[in-house]
């Protein structure tokens, strides 16, 4: 994903107006490193059109969080993790993002069984932490760091800060 974003930056396309001019077949080669690039290009163009129709990030800031999340989830290719990432990181809304890293850590440490749905795991955080954008950002970043350093697919438990 990072190399796809780097490619867009190299072509000076990290801009809603510029991205909105691209058709999926023009965008696909630029995001090829992300995998499934043809499908992702179609979905990305759809989301870009949706976003442009709402006056970009500025327009989204006027929509209440719960309603905006429903609208995001109605876009093809946007699931709960992507919707919540947009809400937390782009719009600074206090919504905790649940990803595979978070699930792995929680299940290995016995906080969840691993079969819970996205909303149930998210609720665990949102009911037990103060609703705070900086806190959610930092907490999620620490979970990602822990997953990359210790709680990998094949865990490295020695030195784990949660041990």
C-alpha cells in the first residue's frame, strides 16, 4: 500500500481534484503495488466521486459521525475498518479502529475469543477508554507497533511489554 501511495505522490496525484479526473483504467497502473489494483481502482474512483459530491473532507466534517459512518459503509469497498480509519485519522472523530493486529493481540492475551464481530471488539475499547481522538490514535499506533515487533503471525513473546 505504501508503494502505491508513493507512486501517486510521485505523479502529484495526492489531491482530490486531480484524482477525480482519473478513470479506473488510468488509476489502476498507478496503484498496482497495492494488489487487486483493477478492483481497487474502480472502488477508489467510486469513493473519490462520492467524496467530491460532498465537497471533500470539508463537507464531511459537517455530517454527524453516526450518519457519516453509515454513508461510508454504503460505499462499495469500504468496510468498518476503512470507514473508522477515515473517521479517526482524516476527520478526527473519536472512533476506535479495529484491525487484524488488534484482534490478534486481544485474542492471544485472552481479551476476546477471536470470533467476535467488528462492532463488539470496537465496543470493548469505546466503553473502557475515554472518547479521545489523541488517545485512540496513540493506542492504535501502539497496538500496531506491538504486533509488528512481538505479536507477529509467529509470535516473539520474549520481551513482550504485555507479558
